[in-house]
């Protein structure tokens, strides 16, 4: 998994998580399996194994291509546009409480 193959790293910002859980599930009373954080704006959404798939819905509506796992012990990133999972050397690690 190499970040050099992703052509959208320039769209990653200096972000912080906007929520401790899936923002959209918390708003509607939904549930999630795993969390992902948008690396363009900090939106926290649920994964594609979750009923509502809010992280992918955020990508579809906002066109922010990069997410990072928001799970303890996971540092991987994913680019929707390149369909690529990878690690970014030196990137901060995020995990929900």
C-alpha cells in the first residue's frame, strides 16, 4: 500500500474529527459498524458495512476523495477516486474515544 500511487493527496487538509461517532447516524438515531474520517474536512461517517454507508455518501455529495480509518489501531487511508487503500508515512493517527 503506497501513497505514491494516489493522485489526490493534495486534497488532504490539516483536519480534526468533527464528531466522536458517525455524524449522520447520530443525527438520525442510526448505528454503525466502523468509522471513517474525511481527510478534506474532518467529517466522520460510517463504513460501507454499516447500514447507512455515510462515509461513501459524503464522498458522493461533497466529492472529497480521501478518508482515513477512525478506528483504534488502524492508520490506513483510502482514495475513492483511485480505488486504493494505502498508508501515509508520518500522518497523524485518529481513533474515536
